């Protein structure tokens, strides 16, 4: 019954639909502004290089990475990795994404607390994403409420991670807007609007991820609560 619980669909279907809608919006915003060349004619890589030097990040490397929108900053190696379309592209979208990832590098340089908190949660999330639901299932199957609640507590690390991610991403986007404007890489209200459109769309993915994590946690909570009621 656990594996075909209609309650799971009730909790998760809205989150799934939200994720689909956000993904469509992200792709739409990116496709639109990836076709608009930046007047500065800088590619994502050259823009990141210029912003890196302006910000005093002299020990950071910039390199291409395979995949679509696989852009990220690796704090372990101080490396900014940009997807091919961002690394080579000279569009408004490319500059927005490159500047956003550079925002993470600045957070790392400054010891930005939410970023450090998110990094500290990574081991717990890696363990909790597997161990949590296993403990919950075992607790449900054998009717051991304490074990199931332990699984819920372990699984909740994913919700904390999603929550901690929001300020990190929003701050990186705010830094990106400021960097692009102050450096002159983005010119005119239309390009500024495009940067905001791309970054706002990307931010919604983290909101959707948080909603999904919360809904899944709530489902597990109601499931475990059901065990307690059935034993009363």
C-alpha cells in the first residue's frame, strides 16, 4: 500500500507540475535572450575574465564544461566552469549566467555564511537522501514509529539544504546584476531587463525545488503519523 499510496500523488503532483512550469519558463527565458547579442560583444568566458580581474579574483580559473546549462563554480578548485553556449556565446543570457556564477566565487572569497552553511549540509544531504527514506520505509513496514520518525529527521536535511540554497542563489544574482551594470558589459534598459529575466527564471527553479522537498517531507510526516494513529 505504501508504494501505491494515493496521498503521495496528492502531495507531489502539484510540486511536479510546478517544476514542469518553471522548467518551461527557464528554457523560454534562456532561449529568448540567448538570441539577443550583447552590445559589448563579450562572450561569457571573456566577460567572466573581465569581472574576475575587476573583483580581485586572481587565483580563479575559467574553463568550459560539457552539458546544457551545466554552469557552476567549484569552490574546492576555485574554478568557474561554463557550458559551451555560455562560454562561447556573446548573448545577454550568456553574460547573465557567467556573472551569476562569478557571484558564487565572490561569496566564496568573502566567506558568505549562507554559502558556507549550504556546503556544510552537503554530506548530510547525501546521506539523508538515501538513508532517510529507507528508515521511513522500514519503520512503516515493521510498524516502528520511532525508526520512521528518525528517517523523517534524516530526510529533512534535504529541506534545510533547499532552504539554505535560496539566499545563496538570490545573492549571486544580485551581485551579477550589479557587476554587469558597473562594468558596462550590459548596456541599456533592454539588456538589463534581459539579465533580470534570465536570473529571475533561474531563481524560480530553486523555489520549485524547495516546494518539492517540503511537500515530500510533509507526505512522509503524514505517513508516519498514520502509523501512530493505527497503533492507538
